[in-house]
């Protein structure tokens, strides 16, 4: 994938996260692709990835994910993002959250995400969710 193609892919991926349609996120992954968040157990396969996306979309019905930058280096492709949203899903705190992080992608031969390792500051996330 060229840099321009990868940038377009990443922008469409961010838009999919904003769609409130978890299957749109899962479609960016290989059939047996995976995503793990903060070194947690990987969600493997599109159905499991959609379930992870649905959890965020339910927690933040107004969620917006923006692409901050895309970096290719020896580790792979890093998709840097910022998520903003209000925790108004079931049992929500009603608090507005703004967190940034990145996903380290391994892109497969079909141009889909074979593996994604997501990282964000979970302590800051919890602080914002529960702020007085």
C-alpha cells in the first residue's frame, strides 16, 4: 500500500469508528484479524472485533474518533487517534471524555488489518469517566 492509500484507509477507519455501526469497523480487518487493547486479550475475527467496537459505541453514543497522524516505522504502521465522547450509554456517568492513543497495525497482503495493538492511558480515561 502506498502512503497515500494507507492515509485514505486510516481516514476511512476513523470514520467507521464514528458511524455507530461496529460491522463497519470490523470490515477493515482480515477475516481472522485481531485487535487487543492495552495488552489485553485479543479479539480475534470480525465478529469479536465488532463486539469490541460495539462496546465503545454503546458507552459513547456521540463518539468521534479523529486520525491525528499515521506513522510508518520499523514496528509497523501506527494509527494515532483521539476519541471524544460523552459517557451516556447504559449506566454511564454522563462525563465527557477526550483521550488519545494509537494502534500498531500489521497490514496483510489483502490491504486489511491483520493485527492491531491498541494503546491509550487507561488511568487518564478512568479519571475523566469518574471526575467530579
